[in-house]
C-alpha cells in the first residue's frame, strides 16, 4: 500500500523519512489508523483517509502566566 508519512517512523525494521513510501498492507493501515500517514492509493476509501482538522481556533482569554515553583518552606 502506498502512503504519505507525516513524520519520521523508526523501528526494528528500519527508519522511514517523511514522504511517500510503498509499505506492507498491515503496517501501512496501522500508520494510517494512528494518524501518522495518509493513503495515496487510487483505491483508498474516504473513510480510511484522515482529514486535517486545521489550526485550533483562538480564544478570547489570555493564557495564564506560568508561576514559578517555590523552593523550601
């Protein structure tokens, strides 16, 4: 199965750089299910393809400032 990796994949069988790769069916489906890759085959169904949710919406509240941890008593 041909997939496009979003990030580096490393394991006992080797290292795969981001980009397009032709992988074993089971391994490719596991990467797609985990959100690490998207299928690029012509027979890929839309329900198996992950969609990009886009950027998070901005909130009107300012983020809370970080408070330093106190040492001692």
